[in-house]
C-alpha cells in the first residue's frame, strides 16, 4: 500500500480519538449521529461497556428493594437505561462545542435519581459513572477537577446524612474521585495524541507540496535550459547541413548529448539527488551562447563566490543565460561573479514585463528567497536585461 492510499484510508476512517484538546477548538469530524458510531465511539463502547459490569450489583439491590415483580422489572429497566445513557453520554458530548459538553453529564446525573425509590441515597454509587463522563468531556483541567471534586463531596455529604458519618462513607467518594480523575487524564492524553497526529498529517501534506514544487521548479529549469540550447543547435545544424556537413554532424552529436544529459538530469531530479555546479553551468553557458551567436564574457574562475553560495549562483547563471538565448536578441552577454552578488547582463531588447514575470524567474526568485538571498531584474549597463541576485 503506497503512502497516498494509506493517508486516504486514514482520512476515510477518521482519527483514532474523535476529540481534540479544548485549546485546539472543536473537532470538525464529530457531529450527531455520526459521533455515535465513529471509531472513537466504538472504542469507548468497548471500554465503557466493561465498566457496566458494576451495575450488576446495582440491579441486585434494585430487586431486593422491589415489592413486586412489576416494580423489579421497572427498576431493572431504569438500571439498563442508565447504563445505555452512560455509553451515549460521552460521544454525544464530543459532538457538542466545549461550553455545552456538560449538559449530557448533567442529564446522566439527573437520570441516576430515577432509581431513588429503590436505592434512596445509595444512588450516589452511580455517580462514578457521572464523574467518568465528566472527565471524558475535555472541559479543561480546572473545570474538570472542580466538577469531579464537587461530585465526590456531594456523595460524601449525602452518605453522611443517610448513615451518619463513618469510614465506610469514604469509599464511594474516593472511588468516584480517583477513577474519574484517572479517566480525565486518559482522555486528555489521547486527545493530545490525536492533535499531534493531525499536526503530523498537516506537516506531511506541506512537505509533499514543497517537494512537488521543488520537482516542478527543477524540471522547468532543466528542460528550459536544455531545450533552448537544443533548439538553437538544431537551427544551426539545419543551416550548416549543406554548407558545412562536418560541423552540422558535430552539432547533431551535441544535440544528442544534450538530450541524454537532460533525460539523466530529469531522472536525478525526480529521485531527489541532483545538484548543479557553478563551473559546469559556466561551461554550459559558453556553449549555449556560442551556439546562439552571442559573444560570451564569462569569468574564468569561481573563487569569487563563497562555497556555500555556489550552487545558488549556478542556478542563477543557468536561468539567466537561458533567458538571454531565448528572449533577448542580444549580441553580447556578461556573467559577473562577486562575493555578495551574481549578475547576468546582456545588450538585447531590455526588460519586459512578460520576461520579468516568467515561470523560470518566478521559480528562481523562490529558490533565492528560500536560501536567504534577494533577486532583482532591470536594465543592465550594457543596455539590455539584467538579472541580479544578492547572495
């Protein structure tokens, strides 16, 4: 399975945990009724369903306090209803904006009192489920801790009213507080993990976009330069085929080598292993300018450019000379290398809006700015077009 297919499947199935931390805002993928059967809800049903085993004891208490079979059936039905309410409370809360997530918890709390005729204040034993629901709502630690503490103290208070305060009355509040707080920590941890996964997917998408941009830019630069030189040499060979067949044959051989080199460069670019050298680009520039009948004024060494900036300078030379050959109509072209600047100048028709905003120069500007440089275009001191890049 390739990466795109795996990513599409992850998006189709949804995230493994359907809510995000409160600071991240509401999750866009939790709406009713989808929230009730999402991946996160199903996972919750498995874990929450296991905790409902504790309701067996509640059912036994209901039966023992029932005066008839009919009363017992009603009590068991209400116990089952409470268990189902507990299961749906959490995913229902996930589907709501954060300020409203307490409403399903309050509804569950109210539902526990339907068993009051059978359990009296023993209903406080059901409040652990209420506290767990509150902890799963990701309302923020302050609200969550205050709510769980208030619920536990309420259970302690009514236990004392029922029996008088004894050590046994501490068990239910302690269980409510500890399990609810533990589930709150669990929910926050998984919500943070979900946020990290979402951020990772966003970074992966951004990286893919950058890589596609790099490949498109490099292929444009490679093919633009190579095809320009191939076109010029093809025209030259056509003119020489009758007048100087030997030289025409040599030009055709050069065209073949250029085509093979362009193909190899495209393959290397797609693989991500291609680089350019300033010396190599100067040599290629000389050949391209000579084939176009343009006098070339090129430096004989690259020492003036700092080593760290030579690859960028090579791209400037490539794009600048390609534009000279393709657009300028120049008779003379000068490439000037300095420690802080690279310039390609000609004596041709000069700057034009269509050239200054071309795809090649736009890609070069992006490359230059990414490297921390600056690029400018304008009229050169030779009277034509000037491309300058500050390193």
